[in-house]
C-alpha cells in the first residue's frame, strides 16, 4: 500500500492510513512517499508505522487555470503521486490518498489489475484517484509524464491526468471498477443519503475528499470528539473515528492544540515517548509541531490521555459485532514470522522490533498486569497484544446460554462492551485463535 504526503498536515493523514491498515491486519508492505519539506519529526512518526518512508521530489502541474475549475489551487502537487509508478521493487501496489481511512482488511484489492479504481461520485465515468490499483513500471511512469507534458490534466491534478491516460476505464473492463465502498467519499452523505443509509455500513475505505480534512478540526481527547455541531452528525462520527485512529497505538501523541498567535492556524504539538525497543535513533523527548490549516476554534487544547473512557468506546458507525471480529483478519504482526519477501509484497515483514513491538511496549506501560483483561485497546486491534507466551493462562470462559449470547451481542452492538470481563482482550483473542484453528 502506498500513500503520499507533501506537508506535515497530510502526514497526519498518512499516519492514519498506515495505522488503519495495520489495525486490520494487512499482510502487505506499507510505503509512504514524502517530500523533503516534511519535517523530520513527522517522518519519524511515519517510520514507526510504515515499512518504508521514501523521499520524493514534488511534482507540480502548475496548472492554475484547470485547478481553478476545481477551486483547489493546492492540488497541483498531486502530480507527485505519479512517482508511485517508480516503486518497481514491488510487483503490484494499491495507492491510497492520505485523506482515506481503512475500516477493514482490504488486501483482496491486490487481486485486481491495473488500473482498477472506484467511480468518482462527481462524474462516475471517471475514476477517483484516492484509491487505485497499479503496477509499478518505469515505462508507464515515463509515458504518464509525457502525457502530462503533452496534454496536461483536465482538472490540473493527478485525477484528470490519470483518467485521460487510462481512458478506457469507463467502458472496457468492468472488473476494473472497484465497488464504491472501497472509496466511499464522505460527500456521498450529501448527494445520496438514502443510499448511504442502505449501503454505508458496508464501507471499507472512507475518503475525506474535498477541501475540509479531519485534521482541520480540533479534537478533544477527554471527550473523544471534535467540537459537536461543527459537522453533520454522520460525518462527525467518521471524523471522530479518524482522530481515534490518529491517537491509537502510538508513542507520539498530540498533547496540545492551540491557535498560532500570528497566523491563527491550529497547531498540534506532540512529544515522543522514550522507546523501549529502539529501532532507529530518535530523541527520547523530541518535541515537534504539526501545523495544520484549521480555522481557529474555541475548544481548549487537551492533555494526552491514550486510555479512552469505556463509555466512549462505542463506535456508532461501524461497530464490529463479535462475529465480524471472528471473520476479520487478525493483525498478523506478532504472529507472522519475520521472513521478508520484499519482491512479492506479500508477507508483512515487521519483526518484533518493529512498531508492533513498540505498541506492545506501550500497552505494557499502561497495563502493568497483562492477562487481567481491559487492556484499553480496541477489540479489533488483536495483533498488538503483549507477547502471548508471556501471559498467564487466562481464565476459561464460562459457557453462555443462547439467551445470554444474544443479550451479550446486543450489549456489544450498543457499545456497552464489558472490557473488564467477557469482552476482555484475552477473551476476544481466544475467540480469534479458535476461529483460526
Ligand atoms: O498539499 C498536498 C495535497 C495533496 N497531497 C496528496 O495528494 C492526495 C490528493 O489530495 P486530496 O486533498 O486528498 O484531494 P481530494 O480532495 O481527494 O481531491 C480529488 O482530486 C485530486 C486531484 O486530482 C485527486 O488527487 C484526489 O484523489 C481526488 O479525490 C492527498 O490525499 C495527499 O496524499 C499532498 O501530499 N499534499
Ligand atoms: Mn483525497
């Protein structure tokens, strides 16, 4: 999976792309392309999650005229995406915009061919370039650049260019049309709400397409919410979900969000926690600033607190039922052997010194007594558990009657999970293990 960030603000998005892929147990390698102006601190954060963080030069279409049709002059730099075709050590890749959030395992996308993508909701005979399957090739890369030089892009960004280059997408081969749920634009909420109500729960990847991004909102870590009322309720829940992913399983946490005295922009500052298993040298207490172009809001900045309140844990949007947890690919990170197959892009190569180990170390910090349940983790974040072999044998789960099962399931679905008891992490893990046997 490949994503791109040319600024620190988009790096926040890229981080969420990587984390959400890991949360859902991807077995593929993760690559972030960043431009030289992305700060070292942002790069270090990305390196904790991605297998590779690659420096690329900014390619800008400089096409102000066409970009003005979109009303998004900043999108000329999306030509930088084209660099993804140079990643020829991989045989196939999936590009994800930095403003996407992955909601389940989507590794099956690698079964598709170049160029597979979902329809753009503004013009469904065009594909949206927020999610697409491609085959790295220097030849294609060269042809794309030539095409850009000769014909430009009808929207000034990569989407116009890629649509005119892969111009037979609309009609030639329906298998190259990804279902819309692989690139669910949040603006579909406004354009076809009934369809969203009918199919929205099947969403696999959400795309915060448009000028307003999740990092433009200020999030309160005590309430686990952005300021209520800033957005439509459904959209607000997706943005809250994005922020929860941003803060999950990380050693670097935003501790303060306030307005810059001169520019009025919101700035997010975070500190790195000391690492227990140092992979790459990072200052133990490096302070960095991520600056995002958010309008100033009146919410108070909040102090970092990763352990979320139990009652706040309910994800109203896409609550995984226990059955879904069972059918979900578990995060393979700690179970997978560390063998690397970089050419094939198949095996998740992170070994125990990678981010997952750091996540575990972090979990240990907050959960001095593993095995007691209630690790403060999301139920689906199964793979990041402390090393299974070191855990004391968990208590056997009492057998539930059918009625109890249903009641339990209902409570779970309503967001009242019993994290300290039945839904303790150990029990969910056992269920996953049973399912995988
Ligand atoms: O300053 C920027 C702007 C964009 N990006 C990257 O380029 C992607 C596309 O930009 P984005 O703001 O996400 O554009 P969208 O609002 O999604 O707009 C649409 O139009 C763009 C231009 O054609 C396409 O790139 C998008 O895929 C398409 O969804 C981002 O996700 C980032 O990965 C940066 O790194 N820095
Ligand atoms: Mn986008």
